[in-house]
C-alpha cells in the first residue's frame, strides 16, 4: 500500500500457517496444465509496498524510492526456489497503483520503470501484490484515525455523544459506499493487468497475492495501537476483506492463482503482540513502515506463496 516516507521458514511456523489458493495457473501456451509441474524461474515480482517491504533492512535495488527489502517475500520466494540472481527480478515499488504496472512511476527518490516491462516471453513465474493504493487504503486509514481521535476528544469534552463509527459514516452515506465503488473498479483494472501479463508471458504461472490481516477480529481490541474507534475497526477490516475477495475472484476468472495471506495472519495483525504480529501499527516497534508488514510478515507471505507454487491448483 502507499508509502512515500511511510528461505527458509521454520517448521514450527510452517505447521501453524494455513494457505488457501484457488484457481489454476497458465500452462504451456496459456492453457490449463493437466500435469502439474511446479513453476520456477525466470521469476518477476510485481506489486506495491506490501510486496516491496519499505524500511525492512536491508533496503536494496533501484530506485531507492521504491523501498525494496532484500528480505521481502519475493526475495524469500526466489531463495526458496533456489533461483540464481539472473533468474529473479523484483520491480515492486512503494506507492504503486495498477497504472504503475503500465507506466513509469515517480517516487521521492528516482523513477521506477513500468513494472510490466520486466515481464517477457521467457518469464515462467509472476507474483502480483497490488490494489491497496487503487482504493486509497492508506489515506482511508489516516482519515479514520483522524475521525476517531476527534470523536473521542469531543466526547471527552462533552461536546457530543461518541459516534460508534465516524469514518464509516463519512464514506458510506445515502446508500452509496464510496470505498466499495473503488474496490469494484480495482477488480476491473486487475483484470486488464492479468490479461497483459498473459499476453507478455503466455507460459508463465501467475499468482495474485492478497493482503495480510491489518486489524483484529474483535472491534474493541485496537484502540491504543491504531487510534480507531471500535466501529471503524470493523469497517476497515470489512473493506480489506472485500478488496481481498475481489482480488481472488478476478484472479480466478483470469486463470491465475490467488494466494491467501489473510487467513494465516489472523491474530498476527497490527494490534497483536509485537513478537508475533506480521503488520506494524502506526508507531512501529520493528523495522517497517507504519501499517505495513515487518520481516516476520514478509516471511509469512513468502511461505504462503511457496506453498501455492508447490501445490497443484
């Protein structure tokens, strides 16, 4: 998701993780493969900051403004598959929208080429983690935090009764769900991107990687860490689940594989214990951008991708 400022996996962790992948990959000539052969390199990773891993050491690659980590999930997947450096390209970039798949993206420190320019007929594996910036999820969280803090202060001062979900009230009114409209549009854009990947790399297996849980299942469990009133915790969680759902449905319709990182991350959200969480809160305690995966989160996402790559779908 947007930020401009903002392999081995242990056996114990593997036992606790759960992956749900749906759909089929593109086989030779773009058709479904009846005899499963695990895809390998050349591998191209596309995506936004949840893929890039901003502020997770060590930061690597060009341009520096993309905030790529050498411990992000694409790097761990490449390592888990035993790929040589020449067989792996990570062109993910913080702040990327689906438009940035097709055109160069300006960052605070350099320009990232159109991400799809890295995909070619020789590509055999593609991962794509994108969509959060297309619905403005970072600005949505900022608005919800601001609304929640203001509402709590006004309630404390006695100016008015506390609103259970001031942010939801802001985005859903008169029967119109502003964020829901953006989520639907993101699905349509993803469909176009997947068609373009298929055209560029007809022999590649393509995996659409969903977003891990940012907020807890219980609405009242996230006040101090995220500054949200309980009702808006539920509202934001619902919108993230809707985004993941449209990514899953669109991937399946395009013949790609959806990788569920949400299910294995439940209980590891930004409001959970610092030693186990995958996503950092507004004030990170581990090296990571606010409200973004930390190194543990990137490992968890890598594990989910590797499970999907190695299991026939």
